[in-house]
C-alpha cells in the first residue's frame, strides 16, 4: 500500500518537489509585499503628495471622473456599490488563486509561462510601491471620494480581516488590473467556447469598474497596472528562451475550457 503522500504526489503533474517550489515562489513574492508595506506605511506625506500629483494629472487631462461616478452610484444604485465592495474584497485573491490552481493541475504545460508573468509583474509592482507610494482615492474625502468598503460593511479594508496583499499606499500600479489581465489573456487563449471567451474578456473591465467605484484606484493606476501586465508578458516571452521546453507558451490552438 502506498502512503498518502505518495498517492497525492501521483496526482501532481510534476511531483511534490515542483509543487512545493511553485508554492514557495508565490509565498516569497507575497512576503515581498509585506516587506514593502512595512517600509512605506510610515511615508504618509510622500504618499499624499504622489496622490495629489495623480489627481492633478487627471484634472489637467479633463479625466478626473472617479468621484462623480462613485457618488452617482451611491445616490442612485447603491446595490452596485455593495456588489463592487464584495468583488473587491474577494475576487482578486479567489479568482487568481483558483485559475492558477486550475492551470497548474489541468494545463500544466501552460502554467510556467503564466507563473513567470506573475513573478515579473509582482516584482515590478514592488518596485513601483517602493519608489512611488501613493494614497488611494478613498483616503481623499475632501475630493469627493467615499471609502465605500468601510462605510457599507463597517470593516476597514486595511485591517487584517479585509484580505491579503493590502498596502494602504499601493495605488500605483493597480495590481488588481495587472492580475486580471494576466489571468484573462491566457484564459481566453485556452477557452474554446464563445461564452467563456466573452466572460474572460470582460473580466478586466469588470475589475476596472470595481476598483474605481469603490474608491481604491484612479484610472491612471489602472493604466499603470495594464502596463505592468504587458511588460510581464514580454519578459515571460524573453525568459522562455532560457528554458523553451518548459517556460514557453505551447502553441497549437485552443485546448480547453477555462
């Protein structure tokens, strides 16, 4: 009779060693967020100044629409705000984790390209948070923003109960957008059904709406997050040349429904 560990190992695409390595990589990346959070939490004045620069840029472009949009929804369709609050606190971690888990177990040959994208993207985000700590819109009530999660749920999202990877001065870049693109693009590529392709294509747009109406990001933050995702994809393609048999995105058409 085989041991329980051996039985579980037999179900893993590349055995225990590879599975532990993937977990360790993401854990190290998560730990990096905690380190940067500790370094930037005391930099309120710099984060405030950087946020004011973002607002000034949006105003100069005539695109500072976020507070007006948020307030109109709060006044007329508050149930959208409730749904956005729930999605903000849950979908970022849950959707990303479930998709990566599915990819690892069901389409393992595609996992390593996506993993490399995430590693590069998270490293770029840490650099951005360290060099340009930025206060999110929800901390600017004087500009017309409401911290909807605190108001509608009574839970401050910066508390430990609100979720993972929370840094109150990590508005730029928006990793909600970066993660959504790094999940949606491969999911669309692997989907063979029109419905699943449409839903995955709409996912980043839904995330964008959520982060804006909850007062967690400016649209410029989202643009920065999209840039991070694009750079991460380019980097993952370059890294694939080092180990093409494992790290390349396999070509050959659509194979699965995500």
